C-alpha cells in the first residue's frame, strides 16, 4: 500500500471482540461512535460479536445493533479488509470458515503479520478456556449470572448518569475483586502464550475474557482487545507495527475528537509527526 493510500486510514489494523450484539449490555452507541471516527486497512472481529446464546433465550435487537452491522458492512464495501473470527457465543459461524458475507471474511483463526514483520495468532480464545472445554454447563451458568450483573450495571450507571457521573463498570470491578477470577485471567494468558510459542509465532491476539491487556509473557507478546460491554476497548496497530489499547469513554472521546479537529491529517506511514493527534491509549508496546 502506498503512502497516499495509507493516508485515508488512522491505523493499519483494528481488533475488536466481545461486542455481544443482541444483549442489553452491549454498548452499541459507543461502538458506533468509535467506528465512525476510526479507519483502518484491516479490521478484525475477534469473536462474540453477536451473542447467539442470549438470542436463543429471547430476541433483543434494537436499531443501534443493526446500525453496527450496517457500519461494518459499509467499511468492507469501502475497502477495509474485515475478517470475522467467531467465538463461543457466535460459534455457529465457524461452519462458514473460508466464506465471505457482504465482503466480510469468516475464518476460525488467522495469522496476522504486522507492519514490522512479526506474526500473531488471532483467535477468540474460548478453545483454551478449560471451563468451556470441560464444563460447558458451568460456562452457561456463569453467563446467566454475568447477564444479571450487567443488568444491575445498566441500572447503576443510569443513576450515575442522572447524578452527572461518567460510566463505570460494576461488573468489571467485581470481577477483578474476586481472587479466582484474577487467577483465571492469569492462567488464560499463560495458556495462550504457550500456544503461540508452540506455533513459533511472536505473539497472540485474542478476546473472550473481557480484559484488555498488552504484555510480554516469556518472550511472547500477549494482546487482548477487551470488550464493548464493560470497558469499550479496541486493540490498535499503527503503521510502524506498534500496538496500543484504546478505551472509548465519553471523556476520552471528547479529548480524541478535540485533537482530531486540530489536526486534520494523520501522520504518514513510518513517520512520527509532532502535529499528529495523540492516541488516547491506556497501553503501548515496543517491538519485541
């Protein structure tokens, strides 16, 4: 891709997962804002985009969820390479691997080569979750409890909004206060790092656990792009092959759009421009 072609995109790649369209916990309005304001050459949908589990229990599909689907299809039509890697909540799509729908390519897993030549396994991650593999009934029970907490979270944040406070994830707070949940996250990360090393790759990009993070695990770069239920995060790759996590909150969006207004053009590929708008990120990486 030429520098002129790159100039239409802020990022080389964007990775999104755990959107959970079809649930009341999905932050579709935040996601629509993000998709409108951010362009990339590659857009990876890393599983649990549509929540088939919840839709089986009862149909919930507001216009904003349909708007997200239409926006993704529009990006594909306009030239963004959109790859859908299904997860456990949308696993019915795995049977359509190697097919395209509206320009969106479905793959069970992908090897992504970033701008500096490093290779990453892109996978949702549920197949490396022991609960999903050996006690699926427990996973469904946990999903029911999680949905209940998210309902409380919605009510909680409605009250916060009335009082003038920003969105805050009660479910994320509870999860990270529970010792077993913290241990599970650590074990999950270690397991995926081992899988990337077994395949002789440089790193892994996943979702599934709703916990965005970038960290090196014994020489393997582990990247999790988080979710659009609790934290509204995306994993970004810039034109130098650097990764970062963006958290799209009301406050962060305001800062981002203000800076974008001041700087009408993104930096050229491979050039660090002092005039470029700073990326609103919570983590950045250097080459491993």
